[in-house]
C-alpha cells in the first residue's frame, strides 16, 4: 500500500517511513482501565463509578474497549460518571478457538444479555461502532431502559460498491486460514480498515514525522488503539463479512438474535443514534434511520476523543441520557 500510494513521490515515502519509525519508538505510558466487578465467561463489566441509573457502554468486538477511556481529559466514560450516572463498560476479553462457533449475535445472547439481566434497574445501553449494532439486538430482546448508538453501522448496503468488493476479496483470501484457526486475527480486520482509505493511512504517518510533541501523545494513543485488539471468533468474523457486509441482513430485516428479529425501528424503549458525516469506517449512509438522529461533523474516532468531542458528542449524549431518566 505504501508503494502504491507514494509511487510518484520518493519524498512522501521517506516521510511516511520516518513517521512510522517515530511511532514505533515513541515512549508510552500504559492505560489502566477501571476494575472489573462482574463477569460472564471471558467478558467483564468494568465499573467507572458514579451515581444514578446504570449506563452500560458497549464497545465494538473489533479493537480494544479503551477508546472510551483513552487518556486523561479524553475519557468519555470518566466524564459521564461525573454527570449523574452509574457508568459501566463491557470488556469483551480475548476469545479462544474453542469459541469459534459464537457469532456476533451469540455474543449478545450468551455474554451481554446475562450481564444486563443482573441489574436491579434496567440499564441504558450506549454502543460504539459494532457495539451499537449489538446494543440494538440486546434492546430488542432484553430488559433495557434505552439505547443510544455512536457511529454504528446497520444498513451495510450503504457502504460503497468498491469498499464492499475490496472487503469481500480480503475475506475470500483470509477465510481458509481463519477457519483453520477458529479465529479472525486483528491483522485481517486492520487490513480491511486500511483499504477503506489507503491515502489517509499513508498521509497520517507522513504528518506524524514532523508533528509537534504536544500532539504526538494523542496520535500515538489513538494509533495504538486502532492497531491493537483481540481476534474475533471465526463465526463472528464470518457473520460480519458474509452476512452483514455482503448480504446486509441487518438492513434487510433478516438478523435474528435469541430467536427474535431485530428491528431498531420498533424498539419499545427510547433510542437515538449519533452519526458522523465524515466517517470513513462507518459511512453515514449505513446509519440506522432512527427518528432521533444526531449528525456530527467529526470522524469515527474523533467524535469520541477529538478536541471537540465534549461539545459535539459528550454533552448531547448526557442530555439524552437525562431525558431517558
């Protein structure tokens, strides 16, 4: 990808490689997540404190959960906990090959719903990316007071034809090895993300080569999150690539979880979606179509941790949570 994007510019290639070397050598301070108070199999529920109605944040199965608690001053979870809510976060943990048959819906049914049902008071779910898609399924079949999604795909036919074609080709080449492993390694998923916007992938490392130190810590924190993550179970990967991206079973109303159809437009609880109009990972054209839709002008990650995230997302989300009660 680097060769292709910089074929006519040796200076750009040199800058991108310099940025990559700087990123690899950068000194890091490990981030500690809140303590886990509850567990269901490999999945833990981390307690961020606070008082009031429980709000459970559900991150994607892809990438680590700490994008919601990235660094000091850029932690949505720690801020929400100061706003009158008992704040929790799902940590999906690391699957083993023994769980190869557990799909995306299986994670909802066997891991997420049992934890939700232990609350004395039905919680509000807030799902990020694929975690929002999964939160809608949980709200369709479980005791949920409300659900909000952040940059969550639902109508996968909204991805461009070129993107779906490239991702299908990636899965065609990766599928036999993944089936043998019983897992889909993060490297397969990350390659798919890079293919959505290869020019930007190269350009950001070019820029990092000369980025001021004051901005570098944030860049490294975001890239470390984006480049890390546990593998998916094979069934979850196959469901994502074959059922969601290739066949759009969610957008066509064909996704069933715990034996029930998942239709976000007929949920019996309040529901809202926060949609990024500049998202290269989850395009706005893949949004759910809820009546309560809030459009943001930030990107997939920037809407959660960017310099304007508090104004654009955190505060409107808090206000919506308060409206649910």
